């Protein structure tokens, strides 16, 4: 299994972001059941809670010591959070998101210094079915795709796809989105340490 540290080192390596057809062709070499989501998909379908630690990945690795979550709210805002076994879920970035031509784009409001930002700010929206899991996944067109492209081997394509993308674990409508946003602001918004 590849090291998470190696994945994080990608932020130091130059790589050119992939367009949707290139990304899909590379992913399908190893995970043929993956397809592109329609470019004209309603953004309300994409709004939701995404995690790198989805149910199928958990089934394969049993537990996680850390995690990153992306919340795309129906009002067009987003929160990016990080958590660990010894640290609570904390908002590390927030701003606005949009869906255009098959890509989710994040625009930070820069209210926090970039201490632990998302690896990518542009994601291809993919549909898939692996094991008991199916639905939408986001794969960053820069760092996440780079790691997948450079490290995937024939016998671990599904696993690497799960590792290098984020699954929508909960769709969010306006009511659910507002309630979750309010809850995250209460329990996960702690900007003081960012300004020390």
C-alpha cells in the first residue's frame, strides 16, 4: 500500500492538470466501470458531503486514522475539513463552488491562511460502481489524478481509484445543507490557531 506521505508530496511536484477525456481514458485503463458524469448535470445533484474515506475503501482497509471531507452546499458555498485520530474535524478552507462543463471548481474566500488546503481546486465529476458502492466521485484534475496516473498498477486499479477520489456519501438539499453548515460552523470552525 502506498504511503499517505507520498500522496501529500505531490503538492511539491509540477504536473499539468488533465482534461476530462484524458483523465477518463487513464482511469478506465484500470477501472473500466468509471464514466464521466453528464456535463449538463444539475448542480443540485452534485451538492453533497464528499469524503476520501468512503464505505468501499473502508471495507478494504478497515479503519482510517485521518480524513478529509468536502461539503458542497446547495447555496454554492463549500467547506473543506480535515480530521485525525487525535484532532477533531476542523474547517481548513471555505469559499464558493460551481459546476460547469463537467467540472466542480472551488474558489477559496481566503478567510484562512493556506495551512492545509485541498490538494485540488478543480475536479472531474465521475460516475462509477465498485463493489457495493456506486454514485458520484470527484477526482482532482491535478494532484489526485497525478498520483493515480503515476502509481496505479494493473492489479490495484479499483483500489487506487477509490484512494485518489472522493465519494459523495450524502446528497444535500437546501434544508439538509443549511442544517449541516450551521452544525459545522458550531463544531468545526476554529480559526484562532491559523493566525498564531
